C-alpha cells in the first residue's frame, strides 16, 4: 500500500503482531514506528532494532488528512516565489530522497518554479544520525513541519509519500497515485565512509542503492514509460585516472578500430561501487526498454542557503561536518569555529570537482526542462570547479584570518585508500551548454559558511570532526562509531 501523507495527518496503525520499535528520538527527530516498518527489511534494521525483526506486512498505516491550519492557508507575500520561468503546463516531478540535503533543496526549488512536486522518502537518513550519535550543525525540522511551513510561506503543496523504494509494492502504488512526468532520484545511502564501517552497512548500501534504483526502473517501465529519470550519480565513479575524464563516454581507437564506449570506472568504496552498478543498470534498460535517463555525475556539494530555504528557519537545510557524512569544506569551517586545526588527510593533493547547492538545483531543473530522448542514456558531469584538499584548506585559512580567527593546518593519516597526489582534469561542458550559470566558490561564500559554523557553535560536537572510519579496518562485526 502506498502511503500518501499530507502535511497534517493522523496515523492509524493496526498490526497483527506485537511491535517492538518505539519512538525514541526526541524533538524534530522523532521517527514514528510506522515509518521504520516501511524502511528496514535489510541488515541495517537489525542494527537499529537490536536484533528484533519486524515484518513489513504486519503493519498497515492509514493516513487521514486533517484540516490545514489557518497558518497554512495564508497566501504568499508579494515576491515570495517566482512562477514566471516555470513550465506552461505543470509537469509532475517525483523527488525520491526529498528529505535529504540535495533532495530538500531541489524539491523546494522545483515547487517554487511551479512544478507539481511529490517527495518520496523513508526518513532513514535521520535515523543514521541517531544511530551514530551525529547531528546536523543546523537545526532540522521534521519533514511534516517543513512541508507545512512551505505551504504557509508560498501557498504551494508538496505531496509526501513515506516508504521504502526497495519495497516495489509501495513504489508502484506511489507511481500510480502521483503519475510523475519526471523522477529525480536522490534516494540512496550517499556516504562512502558509512559504506566502509562494517559488513552490514556495506551490504545495506549496495542493496538499498542498487535494488532501489532497479525498482525505479521497473516502475517507469510498467507504469510511466515516457517518464524521464534524472539520477544523481557521482564523479567518484571515475576515480582519478591519469587521463582526462570525459562526460560518460570516451572514443577509443584500438588495433585500427574505433568505438565510443562508457568511460572506465574506478570506484573507491562500496558506496561508489553501488553507483557504478546503478549506471550500468540504467544504461542497459535505456537500450532494452527505451527508458529516457540522465545521469548527473555530481561533484562535492557545498553551501546551505538557497532562495527557498532562506524563506523561513523551518526550511533550513542540513550542514554535515562529521567524519561520516561531512565534507572537507564543511569540516574545515567547523574546525575554524572551535579553534581546531584543519585536518588534511594525508598529503592533501586529492582533487575533486565541487559545486554550490544552488547549482545542484539549477542542474536538475535544466535536465528536467531538456529531457533525454526515448532510449537515450545521457551522462553529465555536474560540477563547476576543481580543488585539492590543500587548496580548500588555504581558502578557509585565508577567510578565517580575515575574521580575526587563528587557523592552523594539521596533516593526519588518511583513513581512505586513494591517491593523495594525482592528475585530475574532468570535462563539464554539457550543463553549461544547456544554460547553467555557475555560482563559483568565493570568499563571501566561505565567509557565509564560517558564520554559519560560528552561529551554531554550541551545536558542534568536536569529537565528531576527526575521521572514525578507516578503509583498511572494515570488519564483519557490526561496529558502533565512537561518540
């Protein structure tokens, strides 16, 4: 059964057997037991629920819509949203993983552009934080409060479906209910360190990501064959080859014969390997079933603010800085705020593509507005600039000193297995040709991130900013990351 939840809803939970899970997370992080029942039919469920198994079929959730509050009925103020550049006919876009960092910003942006938007999410990302003792630097409202606030600020509705896309019955009924014209797929476990903690999390990552994406492909084939899949990939699929990285494909001449082939993949974690498997499965189904798909191989994303998330504090996005889900730039900014040396992994020559969160949502919108053809598997490299870890540390050091903060840099042993000095030159022209207007990393943006870190300094857990997951130490037994 697909469960459509309005921003205000009541849950009627009936079960044929005893339920063991309880609401144990306080405040905005409450995960109702009914949501977890939809989510955990995987190794991670045994970790979270301490060995007590739950059968998905044993619980039925009925969502009953309640009257929208008077606040939610208020009309948007002048200039609060822009519909002038939206499509002439409202296109229906399903954002899978819409409660996450990229997904939330994308869902709001598309809604603001007058797309009809639904969010599909199992809320497991919030559970990961609880399990590992982590938290976003910025306070995050519940998904229901977020959507309710969006309605209040703009007058626009976002439909919410709570469930696990690895459950094909749930996904198929969600497709039949919403009937999307495009699916934006962010709904994957997205952390390389998380996938390298232990066997259970490695298996969960691959099962969740690969099977979830396969289910999306089958749902498109069966229920919405003309639907355009916009899938978030990763530049990490390519690794760090000693040649230029092309956008998805490379033309090779070998023994006098020439062909254009998928660019070789050199994944560096079980997470990145799952993304490679996704790409291969999508490419095959485009060829076999005529699915239209765009794979956005995204670089590292930074930034918190978008026009939409700035409308109200309840719309604020995540800011991850810990050693499992955080990025180097976020970590550096937090370290400056608490007077901790910047921790550069190894030699610091690791170079990657980067982009602003505002460019992520811009790229997704461009892909939706310019869909792939039937049977076409497009690959866009989605980033705007390249930086090494040392270069990022230098930029943050400079910005910190301008604010009168003392900044030091410390080299620490690299927890990952990767080249620490290498050639890196990746092409990224296709999105620019479609109209991407990049927001480049500037002193003002770094100042903004530093000010965020300083503003929420009391929420910083200094114990979480050092690496806690080591590639060569992954083991069989479930591991609890030290708090």
